[in-house]
């Protein structure tokens, strides 16, 4: 199956959501875990749902800007691979037979699909693509204001804001580890919350300068609807302070995101917030039922 055929299939599959009102909910990897990551099909599906796809901005060893999630491929750093090598990676093969023949898109392709469609926005997670290259290509297509510059560090965002007046940005905060969390380990919960809190307080002192969205990466307990990491008191305080600064709080649901109840539990705790997810179908179901 060719990339063109896969994209057509994706558009038909998402036709029911075409024209959905734009929101600022963020879908990790383009369209979560079930579709080929950072593929044009995933981005199109996300735009149809009215969400913002997150994609990973990289540049090949011979200078081609593109998007691709993983930092390595078969043990090699993708930053050391040429574009000829990268564009031959079938990112759809591991997602099932219907996705075979899906390959990484260039950033030029992505921005061309956004040009003339202001409702099509993207959270561009900075990897190894220099900001000057990103800006040059975005300006070529006139999509600078449709980009939410996305990173875990404020420095890159400050540089992007200098290049793009009234730029959009998203800064994510995590607990210092991406490993699966054991909720029975109280010391680990404390450690991860402390890690996030230290960074949060540093940002709060600046009034969250230059940011549109502050995203807190959050683990939900598999059975206790009131248990999270970071814990509920920190989340409530952080969200309140983000709102008080005139910014938008987001919760990236890092575990239990496939359950609609998780979004209900977090909304009950925090009020209406933006969500980030790897399971956009569950988020769609939650939003429709609100």
C-alpha cells in the first residue's frame, strides 16, 4: 500500500470528524499509539478531529528537515542517518498490514499541508532541528503562527519567540523519569513530584514568560480515581497558578489514557483543562459525552 493510498484511507476513516471545532488538546506522536507515528495520515486525522498533533522536528545528516519520533533506528542515531536512509523506513509496517508503505514526511510536506488552513496547527517538539531552519521553512509556507513550539526547556522557546512575534508555545514538565510508575512506591512518587515542582517554581517566578500552555505530565493510578503522580494537591495548586498567570494548563495523561474515566477524574479534580494524550479516541469519547 502506498503512502497516498494510506492517507486516503485515513481521511475516509476520519470523515465523521471533518470540520470539528478546533481545540488545543494535544495528541502525542500525531495520532497516538495506534497509527504510524509522525505520519501525514496521523496529522490529517488529528486535524480532522480538531486537535493539535504533536510531531518531532529533526534534520538528517545531509540537511533535510523532517519529522520522526524515535531518536534511534535499529541501534543507529537517526541524527547520523541521511535522508535517503530515513525516507526508506517503513513507519507503518509495525502498525499493521493496512499501514505498510507509510514513510516519514519532510517538514516541507507537513507545512505545505498546513498552508492556507489556519485551523491546522501543530505542536512542534524540538529535537535536533535548529530554530533557524525551522523558522526559514515555516516562513516559506506562512505557517509560523500555526506552530506551537514545544519543548521541555525555556531557552528554545525564548529563541523562537524572538523570531516569531506573538508565537505560540508549549512547555512540558515531567518527573525526571519516563519509566512506568509503581504507585506502591511512595518514595518514587515523592521524588518525581519534587523534580517537577523545582522546575515549576522556576517558571512561576518568571510568570511563565513566553508560554501559552504549561503541560504537566501526569500518571493516573490504575484503580484509585483520586490518586495521581504528581499528587492531587500539587496538581490543583499548579493549575490554579498557571491560570492566575493568564496561561493555559494542560495535563499530559501518561498512564491510563486509554480510559475515558481518567479524563473525567482529572476534570473533577482540576476543572476544565487541556489534555495531552496517546489515546485520542478515548479523549474524543470523553469530550462528546461532556
